[in-house]
C-alpha cells in the first residue's frame, strides 16, 4: 500500500539525514513530527481522556487510522527486539498473573488487543497502571539495562496505543536537539528504548544501572554500535512504518483481521 506523499517525503528526509549523521541518530523531536504526519487522531482530548481512564470510567475511542498506525508501529518496534529478551536469562524471571506481570510479550499483546478493540480501554489502562507498572518496576534490579529497555519498550507501546502521542510524555521544555541517550524511562519513547536495546552491549551486573550515578566508578557505560543504530533506523523507516500503515488500513477494511505474528517462549 502506497504511503501518503507527505509521510513518504518525511521518511525520505529523515532517512537521508540519518544516513549522513556521523552517529546515525534520529532526534526524538523528529520522530514526534513524523508521527503527526500519520493523520488526525481520534483521541479528542488526551489529558481528559487519560484522566477518565485513570478513574476507570467507561469511554469509547474509535481509533483513527493515524492512531492505529502509531499503535502498530509501536508494537512492531517492540516485537523487533523481543529476541533480546527471549534469548537472555530474563525469561526465567517472567511472572504473569492477574495482579502482576513483567512479561513484555503480554504487554505487547494487550496493546494489539486495544488496536483491534478486543479489550476495553479502561481495562487495558488499569493493567498498564497496575500489574504492568508493578512488573516493570520489579525488573529494575533483576536485569541489566539492555534487557530492561526491552520491557520498557513493550510497556511504552501499550501507553502510546492507549493515549496516542500524549502517551509519549514528550516534554516541550526539552531542548530541540536532545538525543535518545537523554530520554529517561519516565518518558514512554518506545523507539528510543528499542534502539537502546538493539545497539548496546551491557557489561554490567543486573540492577547496577539503577545505581550508576552513586556508583559511577563501578558502572560501565553502555557500548553502542553506530552501524547497528543505522541498521535499526533503516528498518524502522523503510519497513516498519509502511507495514504499520498497511495494517492500520487493513484493520478498517476487515475488522476481524487477526494479528499475523505468534510468539512463544520455551
């Protein structure tokens, strides 16, 4: 499916700049501008919407094609790095029940259920703020930062799917040229966390990254590979976004369309 001309031009522009940047970065503000070219959001008032969700109120949101494109992009991004989690020792720490879950797979599947309207927004938001929030926090001292960022990506993709661009928690106070390395986990920039996981080598013991400021002499900074960063962004721009756009449009043509990927562990 052909992308809208404005979106394709934006992709081409960012791709050119990324290939020619010495570190192959895409700044968070550039991605935010890119998401806005997906089209009009049906999140009528994100601040009010989130407040209603937090109160557990029943609200109906018919996601627009733009909303679904962003949702699909976030889930595709999160699935791209899932092998890092599955192939690590983190899999042995998976806990899933009604009150607590640290499984990135379950978080992604919940986001997909939101996109396909298979779960109420208030139920998904309650899980986001409840069992998934607790599960993500429980991983902070259990795994290293590379592995944690995989789970953080999955968690963020659910928040963005539920809340749209506002779910990114993008601060307008940030300087325009800040980079992915400056994105904190308090933000929900799924793409920043995903590329962090994809390009990094983490030689630290589990949990040490949470103490890296007071224990700076012990903590070893993440080693990053700029070529791997370029590889990730080229996939993201030329494959993931077109696929997300196509899936979003297909979901309108066939409301019973099923997600084409199946993930299992063990």
